[in-house]
C-alpha cells in the first residue's frame, strides 16, 4: 500500500498532547469537504463534527466534551436560524468556547455583526491556507482574529460593532448588579452570598452577560460594560 503523503501546505507545527478540535458549520457541502481535508491534514488539529445548518451545528456542539474547541461558522447560513443566531446562541450557552466566523468576501457590516453577537474573529475563505490555519490556532489561543478584510475596513468594522451594541444590548438590572459586584474580584459563590441567590444563578447571569457583550471572560465583560456605559464600576479604595 502506498504511503499517504501530506498536502503541500507548508505548515507543520509539532503535534501537541491533545489536538485542537474544530466543529465546522457551513451550508455548502463542497466547502465543508475542502475545509475538513485541510484541517484534518494538520497534526495538531482534527474535525470533530460537520453540519450544514445552524440547528445541526448546535446539536453537534452539545455532544462535544472537549476543552479545546473552535467552532468555525460560515456566515452564509441563512433563514430564521442564521449564522448570527448560531453565534449568539453558542456564546450564551457556551461562553468559553472559541468562535470564528468564516466567509467569502464578506462586507464590513456582516463582519461587524458577527463580532458583535459573539464571534472571536473572522477569516476569509480566500486567504492562503497557512493563514487560514493560523487563524484557527490564534483564536484558540484567545486572540481577536481578523484575517482577510482590507486593513482600511478595520475602522468601519469597529464602528459597526459600536452601532450594534448601542442598538441591541440591554442588560437587566440584575445583570448590572452582578457585574458591579463581580468587578470587586469576588468569586461566583461570594457574589451569590452577597446578592442572596444561588451560585448557579450567578454563573447563569455571567454567561448571559458574556453573550450579550460578545466576550469570553469576566474581565472583558466588565471592561466592555463600563466602556459602553451599561454599568459604572467604582474604583477600589
């Protein structure tokens, strides 16, 4: 039997103890097949699931029990449950999961909207394969990724996020209260004791706050909320 040769992509990082798992959600079968071949061919990555609709993607995500996972969401998903619905839902249900939007020549408004609802970045399908793979690794490492759009779009994308935030984000009085107390550096249990609620209630509130603000951590949520005027965080004495 002939020995299988690796694809000609010049991108061969050392194999880690546990490969980065990727969940691929895109409406086009040929696109999914091509991306799956590219990703699975890397020694440090593997495709955990593929889906053609947002509903199928969410079902696949619920079945995954892995610490290192990136969900690659094609912005071409349409209908009532489109790509933006899926990104927002993932961020609300799985606030620590990395999400990377993916499209072909998407405009600045589409990218802004994806980032606003919870994506950690965007990568264009037209970029070099090495850049595409590096985008997955970078978003897994916690970086904000924007690969493909022209550099002059950055300002328009940022402005689009700000406009979306002003129009769409509404924090409840309880969510504001949780954030203000969280800014003191208390644990979820300590916040629960302070507010007289269950610890699980606090973690649920935090997850919803992360989803609304499109962030993945408490520090980022506090900064985003303070910057947008949703809460006023008093300085420590």
